[in-house]
């Protein structure tokens, strides 16, 4: 007999990460811990749009947050999720883009840090 609740949990995970924007966010986060401003600079998306997707990922327990001063940094709750995404791309015989977050954005926090160097 199949445990429906476990199947539903997997389906919910796949549904949550299944939107292209969320997959891009997860790939950009990767094994790093970027600040929201770095994700904004990487994608050029409006902050509200990005925050909407990050909130859904956070509520689902897919990403974790860490506040550093006024900035919130995101990391994957389980790095194995990247393996799942890359395996799905491999099954489809496609290459995923390198979406490493931009670490040189023009937010006040980054501008201050760049001026210190």
C-alpha cells in the first residue's frame, strides 16, 4: 500500500520549486549564501517579485535565512536539492545556466563594503 502523504509531500516540493523563477533563484543560491541585493542584481527583477518567490521557498522550508545587519541572506536548507535540479536537467539532456549571484551590485550595503576596500 502506498503512503499517499509522502507522495503528496514530494509533489508539493516539486510544485513549489517548479516555477522557472524559483528554479533560477535556487540555482543562483547554490552552495553560497547571497543577500537579496545580490539576487536582485543577478536577475534584474523587481524586489517585490523576488521577495514573493523567496517567501514561498522559505515557507516551504526550502531556503533558510540569516539576518546580517539590515540584510537578509539566503541558503538552501538541503544542498541535495541542487542535485535534484541538475538530475532533472540531465534527464532532459540540457545544460543549466551558470547563475552565480552578482557580488558587485549597487545597493548601499555593497557600495559601503566596496568603499572600505
